[in-house]
C-alpha cells in the first residue's frame, strides 16, 4: 500500500504512486502516493485561506508545536535514522547525527518563536518626533513553497518548516522523489500538534505539478535547496517573488603554514570530503596546502582516505556510503577520468563499484576540467599548493561558488584576513568548511545562492518589516 502524503494536515492518497529504492542495493524501500492536480490546488488554496489565522497564532501555540516535533524526533530517533539510511543511502552514523540536528533545529525554532517580538525606536531624537515612538515588527510575507533535496532529507526540510511555523507562515513542502519519506514523517508529527491543519502540506509532486506553483501569487515565498542550475531556473520563473536559494559549492579548505598538526587536519579534511559520499554542498572538495607542508600532508591525507570504511550504510561502522544513484556514480567517475586524461595525478581512489565511489584524491587538476570548475557532489578531493596567503585566498575566490571555506590556522590576523578576503557566506577557522551549527546564519555568495538559513536568519528572511508609530507619548 502506498504511503500517504499530508494534504492540509491530513494523511491522504492520490491516484498515482512512485517507488523509493535504496541507493545501496536498489531494494524497494516504499511506495509513495502522489497527489492529483486537484489535491495540489486544494492545498494551495487552503494555505492562502489560513494565512491570517496562522499569522495571528499566539507565540505559545507555535512554540508548543515546534517543541512537540523536536521531542517526537528524539523519541523516534532509531526509527527515523533507519528511514534516512534506507531512502538516501546515508550511513547510520550520519543519519543519527542528522536526526539530532533536526531536533536542535526545532528546539531553536521554539525558542525563537517565543522571543520574536520586534524593536522599539525613540523618534524624539529629532524635534519633529517629540512624543513619538516607533515599533518595528516583522510579519510573514505569505505562504512558503519549500523545495527540498535528497542529501539531508530530514534536516534541510526542518530548516524550511521550523522557521515558517515559528513566524506563523503557512508552508507547502515539495520533497525530492528520491528521498521523500523523512519529509512525510515530519508531516505526520506536525499533524499531531494544535496548529491549524490547513497551515501545512507535504506533497511529493511531479515537476509538471510544481511548475505552475513557481509563478502562483498565492505562494509569494519560495525556499529552494539544490543545484545552481535549478535555482537559476526557479528565480527566472518567479521574478516577482521572494526566492531564497541554498545552492551548490566546491568548498575549499586552506592549510596555512603555521598549522602544525597535519595529522589532525588530514583526518578532518579526508572524513568531511567523503562523509556522505561527498554529497554535501559544504563537503570539502578543494584542498589548498602551503608548499612547505604538502609532502607530509599528502601522505597523511592519502592514508586517511584509504582508511575510510565503506559498505552497507546500515552498518554502524561505515563512514562512506553510496551516492544517490548509478547516474551520479557514473558522472563522478567520468569527471575523474577526464581530469586524469588531461594531466591530473590520481593519488588514490578513482574507482566505483555500483553506486559506491571510492574516496578519491587528485593533484594537478587542469583548471578547464569539469572537476575544477563544478561541484562534484561525490567523495572526490583535489589538491593544490600555494606560497603566500594572498595566493591561497585568490585560489579560493577563483570559484564561481561561495558557500563556506575552512582555514586551518592559529594566527588571528590570518583568520581576520580570511574573513575579509574570502568571497563566501561563512569562514570556519581551525576546521573544515563542512561545519554547520543549526542556529547560525548560513548561506552563500555568487552561484551558491541568495538569502540565509539558520533558524533566526530564516525567520527574518521569510518575513518583512511593518512599522507602527505611536503619537502623543510622554517619553
């Protein structure tokens, strides 16, 4: 029997369905029901109709709903982690981490919902404002269309749903058909709360059903996480909407000459270049090492990559699982082959067995190869050297992407210079660019997107200022 979707908070089935299969062994995980066109229209119409009621919900109601979801995720951690592993191929250790992060995302949203109050501004700092006080509060721009990817099928949905519910914005989630089950489970948990049921829907629609929603004025906010190609298409289709895009990246990490613990840096870089089969937009792709350190560092990094454990993602010891499908595995190997054919040196890896791609490291990758200029989204790292920090910063900035970068340094001026010079949304000092805390502001520059996530930042992004001026006050 096909799993239902959530239409205005109610578990519902349509007339069609599709299969979700394991990326590891292609076994059937679930059959999922798809909504009809009429059901999609019903969801959108009811989101628009409930907008005023949702916005007027007391903070304690919104916060209680968010708290419930966070607690329910904790109670069902084992079940949900297994679900993530089965639908996305994410190893068990990382699936558990994702559930814990989603718990934190909803906890932060509950706290932010309670203090989402606005600002006061005295206007009598000028004579014309004597006796006047301004109150600036933020209100939802309207219903949100959230389009989510496969690589974090729970927590990236949470990063769209939790801020929307926290500010009282209705939301329609369109999860990827490759891994929709975690989003549907969130729909189940939200349905258990006291929120108006029309306030949310989770619909695994087809692309044909999604297309008219991009320009539908009843969905004035679009929040999309995925490739820069699709992000550009969405922005072009919705020029008059508020569009938030969290897109790709070829995240770079610099190992500065003052860094002495090369073994520790290699361990972090190797693991977080491959930890979800490289399918993370802030997973390490470009490794930029000072020339004085490169020989020793390369030995350490190759050792780390060769020691990473691959296999069945349900195995608690496995660190690197499969990529999402065979097409992705074939594309990754094609890019590696193209680079080596053009003169790159393959230091380890470069092979695949089914959808499992071996952790791979190349040096001397030509700048005009696809591997040097695009997001590989696989367990593949490239190695380059530099002699000055200015050169290293220029190498990072040469990318068309700009999501996050890491700098292994203990030098404070170098850290501040990196923050000033690097054209990215976030700079992580003393660690890999893959670090993300769910309460921090997160987003990219250039082709890596527009807008910000992180609970409080996302709440600000999907709302807008509204000014109230009070007159005749004894200030």
